[in-house]
C-alpha cells in the first residue's frame, strides 16, 4: 500500500511526523510532500536515500489512496480530497474535527483513521470500529509534552510567574496532567492535584485558585469537568489552562485558541485552549511521534486498518 505524507497546514503546526532515521523495513510505499522535513532541517535527499518518493501536494492527493496528515486537514485542501480516500492522523472526529467529519468526510465517503492515544478508532459514515492493535498510551509522550508546553506557553502569554503564594489546582493524573505537574511544580506554588474521586473537594474550593489546569478529556455526552455555574465561582483574574485541549467539553462554553493567539478573556476569567501545544516543542515531539508512529502505524501494511471496516 502507498501512503502519502502531506505537510499539515493547521495553524502554527511545526511537527514532522516521519523522520528518515525511523524508516526501516516499511511494508508500505512512502511518498513525501516536497519540503516535508524543512522544519527539522531535513533535506529531501535523506528521504530519497530511504526509498521514499517526493511529490507535490496535489500529486499526492491525486495518486495516493492513503493520506497521512498529522493534524486536521484544512479547508484549502477539501477540493483535493477524492471520494473513498483514507485520511490518517489526529483527526479528532468527535472533537475539533467534528465539522470536517460531518460535512466533508461523510459526504466524500472518506475512511478516517483517528490515532487518538487512548481511543484510536477508524470511521466511515456511521461505522465506528476500535483499532485493537494500537494499545492505549502508544504515543503517551506527546501528551506529556502537551502538558509541559501548555503551561509554559500560557504562563508566558498571561504574564504570570507563579511563586509559593500562587494557588494552583491540577485536575487528573493522566499523561497530560503529569506533564503539567512536572512543569508547574518547578515554581514551587501552593499546589493541589485532584482526581475524579476527589473532584468534590476541588468544587468546594474552586474560588480559591489563581491557576486551574485541566488534564481531563471528556466527550460531548459526558458532564463537563467545570460547568458554567462552577465557573461563576472562580476567582476573577484566574487563568484556566485546558491542557487536555477539550474545548467546550471539559470546561463548558470554551472555544479553541491558537499558538499565535492562545488566551482569551471572558467574564474576568482567562482561558487557554490550544490543541497543538506540543508543536511548540516540535524538535522533541517530532522524534517521539516519528518513532512511535513508525513502529505502530507506518511500518506494517496499512491495509490492516481498512480490513477492520
């Protein structure tokens, strides 16, 4: 099978999802878009040496049935999509990619492979199938760095330098939250971590915090981690970092922001909702993504995904 790798045009996305050093023994033919490795200083000759072909973006869409794009495909590429193509990557069909899935993927009968770290699935129309050979946490390090990057970026853009007097709440103990904890604890703040079983304690003290960091992702059918009524109790001027990047679901009423414009204010509260924060650490995360995806996704015949439908 042939996989065409295109450069993601998602705002401020700089990660490179496949590095030449990880291309070894692949069962798939690899086609790389011109300039694919530019952000990491990788010459096209390095990919060619590994047996890859180099094509333009349009050529990849027209000749490859399987398209890999790390982040959600943007509107400028919609007309290039062919009926029945397979789109592989972080497609988020029930989250930030829901509009794309409902309005484009379904209409063009696309097969969508969502490489979610916890719940990887393959979708086509109304059909949803779990991917059994991708084990949960197969790309956990990217989530860990998402936590680190979100905290670093949000603090700098909010102009906050926490100290021992800064009251901080971290929600969850998952991969993202572990990254946020690793970063925020460097400032030695007055810090508490809350888990699903102790969230009632957080809600009782929600008005005390200067900084609230969420690491819990939910789906649209689940209750919000922080509802609008609970937000009304939060201290004015509080910075809420949704490191899980689950806008509108984890924290009710929130919307996504971007790396170039990461924080917005509403009713005296400040919200950070960037869903590609690891791109800020693109040199580190590219290596993690390439290594894990090569082993778990790219190396074996890509038809094994299609055979699940």
